């Protein structure tokens, strides 16, 4: 088939590359000339394991352009443009613009697939604009495993008015051999938000249990999480207590979902609580450091890990940077080390050894593998293990705190 992908971020590039690898002719459209030029010269704008290889292997089947007229022969076109949260709301302007711009070029029977994360009702607006069949087909990929998640997703959700259009998209993804759910367009849009909000809630839930563990003797949240996770109804995933969730999805999607509900006169109280718990995490990290070191003004704090999670250079909504900002605001000197990510907010140093050596206190903010087994380096320092990578038995009792571990042991 001939397939169009509009918006060449993580979702668009991975979707296009995986479909090209299935033998389809794919044309990728983006308004960013530099991005398109780079892709034409085999330079991917993002790092995702396996993506470069797929792009190279299929370079004759996945073409890149800024010109929407290249969509003139496509059978299916995916909309994968960004849907940022602006003033707490899901901004769908780029989705609607893409729909308007592509319309004049589309074949009469082309199917438009909305993959961007959009609040219920958006794909129907797209349908009114393009006057073609529209399918809502949300993605659930995680950064760092986007290619694998696209080839082997847990499920595929296809929301459509027309059975025939839904069948075409179901058939397109049949190589994944995954469970397919056929739904209404609105249900498909809703599923994405409900899934992300539920996962964010799970994290905030365990983070509150972690807070409580810290003030009870002989308690470790990891033991609690492991035990409750063995209940199949709860499941062990997304129960790692820490400094909170960041990244390009959870913070923005939970906010957008909650405000979407409010506009309809409903309140998502649990989601709103999950947001609040998460927003309090950076302040809590600073408070723990203050308990360890006293006043932080003039002290040097080393932050280990600034990416929003390990194995990515992405710092969007990274909790580490929120902590860094709070520390800078109270007059601490902040230095940071990360194996991949960069920031101009604070001084970045080139090794964890240097970062620790120059500091009074250390906050481990991202669980990169290379931060495991460094207990010996941390002697004489005040340490907050915000992601539970250190062995508590190897740490000094007076200068070390860990998220979810009793203050008194
Ligand atoms: C997420 C969803 O997993 C994915 O399905 C959706 O499509 C996009 O958003 P991603 O943002 O790539 O993917 O990262 P994810 O691995 O889910 O982690 C999100 C954040 O939650 C990270 O900051 C991570 O550190 C945090 N997290 C995750 C925890 O604090 N505890 C956990 O147990 C799991």
C-alpha cells in the first residue's frame, strides 16, 4: 500500500519505518525543513534503539518531504503531529492544520488515521475537515523501546465509524499478531488517556505509600510494592517509587485529561490527586536534602541523571531539572552529570566521579545503570537515592536517605 505519515516525531518516524519494513511505500511529511533535510541524508533527529537501522534498510521505501502534495496517491495517511498541552489543555491545532493542508491532495477513498494523542471528539473534527473516513488508532509506545512496542504492542485499538475503513487498518497491523479492539472513534481516543492516567496514578499511589514508609520504622516501599504486585489484579508493573513521573506524555496527558473532564462538568478526582502528588515530588527531594545538610544556600549539590528516565537523552518534564531549579532558586550551587542528556540550566560535568567529588550532597534522580554499585564513591557525602539504585546496607545511616525507606532503621 501507499502510506503517508504527517509529523515526523518519535511516533511518526517509528510508525513509518515499521510499515516501510513491512513492504509498504511510505511518504513522511513534516513542516520542519531541517528535520526533513537531515532525514533525506539518513540523519535521524531522535535516538531510538533500532530506528536508524530500520530507516537505513528501508530508505528507498520511506521518503521524506515538506510538500503535502506528495500525499496525492496514498491509500492511508497517519496524522502523528504533536499535541502539546497548552495552558493545561490538549492543543489540537496542529492536528486540524495537518488535516486542512492534506485535504486537497487526498484520493477520494483515502483513509485518515489519527495517531496523535487527542481528546475525544477531535478525530470527528478531522473527519469533518477531510470529508473522508477517519480511524482513531492511538499508540502506546514508550521512549527507548518505541520500535519494539510498535512491532509487538500489548493491544491495537481501532476506532471507526465505518467497518470497512477499520478493517483496512486492522489488516495493516495484522503482522503484529496482537489483540485488536474495535471501538467507536471516541472510545479509542478515550482509551489512550485512561491508560496513561491509570499508569500515572499507579506511580503516584506508590509514591504516597513511599512517603508513609519513610516515617514508619523498618519499612521499605520496595517490599510493599513487590508483595502487592504479586496479586495478579494489581500486577508488579509501574510500582517503582521514586521522585515522580516525567517525560513527554504522563504530565501533559494527565493535565489535559483532567481539564477536558472539567470542561464537561465532571471531575477526575483521582487523576487530579495523582497530578498533585507528582507535583510535590521535587519539593520533597529538596526537603530531604535540607534535613541531611541543613541550609542548602551556598552548598554544592550534585544531581546524578537529568533525563526523565534512563536510556534516553530526553529531559522533557524531567523531575531532575525541576529539583535543580528549586535548588538554584534557594541559592545552592547545582552541578549535574548524565550519560546522555544535556541541559543549560545548570553546570554539566563530564563524569559522575567529578560530580560527586565537588559536592556536599548527591541526589540520584535517574536510574541509569552506571549509578548502581557506586556506594563506595559516596562516603562522606549526604545522599538522597531518589530512584533506589543503591544498596542501603552499604550506606552510612546518618547521611543517607532513600525514597520509600524508613528514616529510622
Ligand atoms: C509513557 C507510556 O508508558 C506510554 O505507553 C505512552 O504512550 C507514553 O508515555 P514514556 O513517557 O516513554 O511512555 O515513559 P515510561 O517508561 O512510561 O515512564 C514515564 C515516567 O514514569 C518516567 O519518568 C519514569 O521514571 C516514571 N516511572 C515509571 C516511575 O516513576 N515509576 C514506575 O514504576 C514507572
